[in-house]
């Protein structure tokens, strides 16, 4: 399916992309993307070739990704926040046919053809697209390579098909209504699966996307566009709520999709008190974004991440691991030119997440399988202890890691961020946590932090750093 052409045929002159100072219609998008597709295909690229993109979210990058989709090329947006040497290593492993970069970002890697995004778009305006070849109709054709966030180990290159993104968007739009007149702000980077997913949601529904100027913060974008829908991670929501002006703007939204990491009790409570249309979600790169989402805005504190969305299947394994499959499941990981599908004999992908699936399809995520440790013969899931900590008034965020113990084998230590320095007191925390999770799971020590150490180019907390820090005397 030519999804850009389909959208133009259905939605015509309605706004598709909102950028500073102007609006680009679906018809205009088709014309521009035809030129971009023509430019790349006329220079020797073929359907299915990988094109890596290193750029923050900009209006040009948004249009470029639509052009790659129109051309039947495989877009691989890379984390532009990574140090240059890590970006270079990722590109060399991926071996794309072309590397596209922002201004003054040349990498000059051996054997990698390179061009600037702005120049490519400028040249596309002069390309005669009248005889351009349409993208393949095969719904299983590859469309993107999105790298995992690498909360453990190295980032993996997840290959998604057209069908993966299309069905993920359909399931999302069925749960969170989206249509002509709505506008979804591109608030997550395109190299994040939640950022790229907005493209398919918009093209499938006739809603518009909004892309701010390079370096523009979320607050400015919210002021500059008629935003109705927004994807955020908890840190972003914290910052927006800390500003009374942006907090007020959020009350006018139709939907705020929150994911990426568990949301603290205090954050959900504040959102509910303000009447924000907050949807909690559980998802993964491999499943193309959302797996489960609350069926409506949350009205109070809840521990689950909503119901399984259409076109997804989720099963709880004997050991509690969540297994997923369905038309949203990625094609596999690319490594050394080979594709590793990572499915078991029944087609299930093992997420590495531990959780529960209720009879009515609600998912509760307890933690990561590889974060679990054993204390006194009992399995301890750090995320379970962290969630309990974040229900205590005064605690903003927490990370729990194990330390060796001669009697129990390992015991939990908590690093916490609080709203008021040194409050609540350790003695109060100890008493409360023993009541919430029991003596064995309650941390034996509490360490205060002002700011989290995060993974390079990410907003995810570097759990391994705190494992090492907890061992220091």
C-alpha cells in the first residue's frame, strides 16, 4: 500500500503536517514525497535498501521519513544524542546504502555513502516524479529499523514491516480516537518507536502531526500548535506540570499517552486532580509501540497498564514472563546482514518482562526478568519494590538494586528522589515499606539522589551504574 497516496486520496487538502509558520496538506505531502522518492530512486537506491538518518525531530526530518516511506526504502532513524563514536559504530554495524545527516554532521565513514537531509530535499524539488515506481504492495515489506533503547546490553536493530506499523496504528486509533481535525505533537524522537508510530497513526486517520523548530522545547511547541494528542515519558510530564502555564495547556488535550517507564503515584495523582486525559500504556520496540493501553483516561491510581489492544496477543508464561505475538510483532533483529526472528516454536516473542495477564486482558508489568535477584530464597523484582516506594508521599522516583549479604545472599538497596530533601526519614520509609512489601523485600538502605545517571543519549536511568554505586563503601 502507498499509505501517503492513500491518505492524500482520502483527506486531500486537510492538514497533514504542521510546521512553524505553515501547514502542509495531505495533497502537498504526496507531491513533496513523490519528489523525495524520485530523487533517491533515480540515484540508484532500490526498494528495500536501508537509509540511516541522524537528526533530531525537525520539519525536514518528518517530511524525509514520509519520502522514504513513499519510495519503499527502509528508514533507520538513529539516536542523534549518542556520542559520535557510538553513532559511527551503529552505522557501521547496520551498513546502510545511504546515511543522511543534519547540517554540519558529516561522519565520513569508510564505504558509507553520505548526504545532508536539507540538500536531499532541495534536490528532490527538481526531480521529475512522473514516471517514478510505486512502493511494493507487499504488506510484509520492511519499512523501518528502530534500535532498542538498550536498558541492558547493546542496542538491537529491530526490523519492522509495513503491516507491523499499520496494525499497531489501527489498534491504537481504535482505543484512543484520532481523526481529521486532531493534531499529534511529535514529542518523542523518531528513533524512539513511540515517536515513529505517530506517522502511521496520522496517515491512517487523517489527523495531523506537528513538528517544531530544531531545539524547540515541548512548552514552546504546545504554544505554537493546536495540539490535541501527545506522547510522553514520565520525566517529560513532570517538567510540563512543573510549569503552571503548560500544565494549564495540558488540560485541553484529548489524550496524553504515557509510557516508557512506570509512572509514580504522585505524578498520576496530580494528572488526575488536574483532569488530564491520561492514558497509561505498556509497549515495546519489538511490537511497534503500544501493546496494552487503558481503555479511557485514568480516573485514579492503578497498577495495571490497561487492556491488550486489537491485533496483539499476550500470554503469561509459567515463570511469569510476558510473551507476545501477532501482526504487530517485528520481523526480527538485524545482525551482520542476517535476520534473527527470536520467536519460539509457537511464534511467541519472549519480552523479558515479568507480569500478569488478567482474564479480561489487563496487563500488569512487575519488572524485567534480568533485573530479578534472589534474597533468602525469594525472587525479588526491583520494579515491584520501586512501585511500592513511589506510592509513599514525598517520593518522586526510585531505583532498587541488589547488594551481597552473608545471610540472605542479596538484599535490596534503594536510590530515591524526593520532593523535599531528607524527607521522608529513613525510619519512616523502613516502617512503611515493611508494611507494603514485607520485611524481606524492604530495602536495607536508602540513598538520596538529586538527578539520575542516565544511559548515553537516553532518558532511561542507568541501572548498572547504581548497581556499582551500591557496592561502594
